C-alpha cells in the first residue's frame, strides 16, 4: 500500500514538474513575442513621428527623503516609495508612509496618480512603475508627471524598448547610476 501511494505521489510530482517547465517555456515565449512587438512598433515608425527629449514634453524631477531620525515625518498617510518597489506597471501600496510635515519640511515632492516613476541608481536603474495613487518617492527615483501631450504608458514601453542602450549611459565607479539630467534627455519618438 505504501509503495502504491509513493508511486501516485511520484507521478503527481512528475506532472507538476512537467507543468512548471511548460509554464516557464510559455512565459519565455510570451516575453519573446512581446519583445518582437516592441521592436516592430518602435523601430518601424510611420510618418508623423517626431523625437523629443523627455524633459521637453513633460515635467521630470527627482524625489526626496525626509530625515529618518525625525519621527514626526514618518508613519503618516502619504505613500512614499523607494526604487525597490518599482517592479510592475502600477505601484502597489507603499512600504513606508510620510506625514504632511515630512513632505513640507523636506525635499520630498507629492506627485499625482498616473505619474511614471523611473529608478536611477545601480541595479534599480530604469525600473519603472506608474503611481496608482498620489505619492512621494526618494531621490533615487525620477518622477515624470502626466500631461495632455503624452501617454505615460507609451513612455513606459518606449523606455523599456530603449533600455539596453540607455543603461550604457550610467556612470560611476562602485555603483553605476543615471541622474535626473540623463532621464530628462531620453529621446522619445512620438506619433
């Protein structure tokens, strides 16, 4: 009876491993398909496309961090993001919150929902998310404000397409970083 049960479990584990391998293959295929669409859209532009630097079509500025030792600045109701939280198209609830006093008495800035956050430092360089609510972020992030000239989801995909060449712009000895001026100077082709 034990051997029969073990055989059933062995078969179940084999089936699970096969399903996992198939899921990984499907995910890889989906990523390759998406990358080919990005390549098609952004490399074969139609007529009427113009190039603009990101800083010329929208407001871009870095964030700030209230002093951690001032307790009145933290555990408030205002979302505050670090670059490690930029992993999906839209942000999730932030890990930390700041107070109104923390915002007013520091270099932190409040950005509206829909703003694009772009990581600038080290391994988080060009990690991005769109704010799903208004929020603040640290100085390792450049915030791009929404406006009526540009669709920031389009900008998100454009930067993902340009990412390999943009990462070559990073500078530094121990840590390779981008800065706000490099983010502002990203050339965006817009239809």
